[in-house]
C-alpha cells in the first residue's frame, strides 16, 4: 500500500495519540510535560534531573555506508528498529536529530523517517517544530550583536576588530552570505570588517547545545566560546562581552528534550541537529542520557556514513558524555551498493550482482572501522521493491564471511513488523553482555596526531597534508591548554576521501587539511578538509520551488 502514498500522505492518514499517553509508556507524568499542541511536548529538566540514579538501558547506534543519491534510510531504520523492539515486547525509544530547514528547502529532504517508519507530526518536525533551531539562531546572533556593540563602545577586552572569529548564522542554504562586509555606512554604524554566515546546524552554539549536560553546563560552555583575539593574540570569550547569561535565557526552553511519537505510537526524543559533514552530527547528549534512564533499549543515529557520523558519535559524544554504546547497526541498500560498484543511478532498478559485489568494498570498510571502537555490529539491508533475492544473498553471504549478520528489513513498507528479525538479532547481540566500547585515540595525543589517526584508521588515507598555517594554529590551541580536545573532521560525506566522485573504498591519497578552528564551548577542534562549506548553497532546482500551501491549507511538495 505504501508505494501508492507519499511520506506526507502516510503521516496525514495516521491518528496521533495524545502526547500524555506516549509519556505514560515511559513513566513521565503529565505534570512534567510542556505541551506544544496535543501531539508533542517538552520534558521538564527537573524531572530529567531526578532520573540520574536509575539504571541505564542498552544504547544502539544506527549508522550507514557512505551516502549516495540512491539513499540509505538511516532515520527510517532507526524508527523501524525502535518500533520493532516495542512490537517484540521490549521497552524501547528512539533519539534522533531535528531537521534543518536548509535541506528541507534545498535537496536532501527532511529527517523524520519515511514510509511506515516515521515520527509524527512529520510536517511540524520538518518545519518550525518547537522552535529550537530559531532559539539557537537567535542566541548565536545575539552574541554577534554584542560583539560588535562591545567594540563600538568601550572595548575593554581589547578585542581586535580584525581578529573577530564569530560568525552569524541562519537556518537556510544561502551561498551569498558566506562572506560579507558588515558595519558599512559611516561612523554611526560601527567599524567595518569582514564577516559571514554559517548554517545554524554548523554553529558552535548548536554543538554546545547538543553536548551540554544541563543548564549550568550549557552556560559554562557558552561563556567559554572564543569570539576573537586581541592585538597580542590573546583569546576573548563570550563571557568578556557579557553574553553567556542572555544566551542561556534564549536557550533555556529549547534545552528541554522534545517528545513525539512514531506512527506506531512509540516514544521518540527529537532534539538538536548538527550536520555530520560540518559538525559532530548527533542529537543532544541530554536527550540520549534521559532516554537511557527511561527505556531498556535506546536507538539513536549519527549523521551520514559511519566514517563521519559514527566516528564523531564515538570519539566526541560518547567520550564527553561517558556513554558506552552496546551495538552499531550499519544500514545499507542494494541501490547504494550498486552506485559504489559503478552503476549509474538510472540503472539501479536492474539486477546487477557484479555492481553489488564491487560496491561491498564500501560496506566492508565501514564494518572494519566500527570494530575499531569495540562495539558489536550488525548490517541492516533496507530493502527496496526493485531489489532481487540474488542481490540480497550476495550481501548476506559476504557479510557472513566477515563474521557479521546481514538482516533484510522492510520497515519502510511494513513498519515495525518489517524489522522484527533485525530487532531480535540486535537483542541477542546486546543482552547479557557488557559494552566493550573504546575511543579511537587518547585525550593526551597531540592534535595533529589525532587528525592523522582518524585519516589513516577511518578514511584509510596514506597520511595528512596539513597547511602550515593550520599546523601553526594547532600549536597555538595546544599552548592555550586545549590539546586534550577531540577533533571533529569536516569533509564531504560522499566519499572516504575529500573527492566526492571517489566511491567505494578509495586508497592512495592524503587527507588535505586547509583550516582548523577551535570550538571552545563545545570543547573540540574543527578540522576543515577539502572544499567543504559551512554554509551550503541551493541546487539549480531547489525543493522550495515545489513547496506550497493548497486551498485547504495543507502543505504540498514537502515529500
């Protein structure tokens, strides 16, 4: 039936339960809900604080092979697996990221799942939702305004107008704002300087928001954001322009996790949303840790492929939050494997065992990489109607040789029922065992060496080619006392390399590092590789061109 309906039609045909009923399933009292309509709510932080002595459930990461235009279905699998776990009698919930308006109106689409494995209300989630992204945007730009105001008046911090590093943000793709000049128009408008915009999910405020343990930790992190430097190259912090208090006020409601439901009325936290290609790509630590206290099994996701998303989930989020994931589900599709094997997109509907077999090099590398973190693994084959039994068997057989089970799942068409076997195998993996998780590198390794470890171990580069200016900057960060920070690689999501055209499992290249930035509030070092942009542009035919409201007031064109 689902093949005749769009995602949005499936969502509209569902009837959501009152959010109080969803909260009851995980023992959250109605008095701890801040309702946004009848089908979504925020959870009171005081209630979450009271959960700290409860035992943690099992943490399951859903990640994927290197993404292709054919699609992999990571969020769909996260939702389907969560539904399937509940269907088999387990107490489970999911934790996913909030979608950005940039991809929704650009080309990627939303992030609420698809088919019969969705979270609802889908339209709200993919648009303004509970306003969290707006709050993050406002807090970021309040800091920008306070910086310029600080320079205009006393500037008692000695902030050098030429060395302001803080950028404004907006939650939309707009290449024209990547590099701008501010304060034109004469003396009343301040001191002209170069500036620019990033997209909201790439902002440090988003990273701070997603890594904060509570309100006090949020303010601490906001206060230590570096906004620029003095003439003598000393850092100036957000606290120096007295911004941290007001920024915290703007974010205090947003920090409460958002509770919604799947199509099968199972609980889901959707909270925070950085991109994994230009940030750390995980939902909030606060929501994940709360879910672990509320459910026996928590299924979460990390953005893009396992090289970008899973590595950052492990080395940044888990390291900082003390999380010990129990298993990783690696999502693959036959269609995507064919593209990694050299098949053209227009030919993906035709059986091609040779292309599938060739594309398995990408899957195998991701499996090898996941095992470097000590987590148990399983492959989920997100089946499409055009996939043949022979193609599926090719993947299952190759995975068996690697000692990993590959389970066919049809959750897109069948909801939780289509992922029951996957759920049962995941339970077998994690029950009765302790996590053997480990990070890839120690805190005390020099920053340049951390970058090299990731380049060689995860991306399989021969080494790194770090620009001298970036290398000098790393030394400055270490001299500032930030050498223990993890590193966050920003690069294209479409290849292990920085060349998006290199599919499969490329070798024989070096990882080029053109720029490094310190995210002092988030407490990691951003490493910009290749041509990746922190403000995307719109495609030649953006999705926004077909999105509208019809005569009945319904949104059209949004999936």
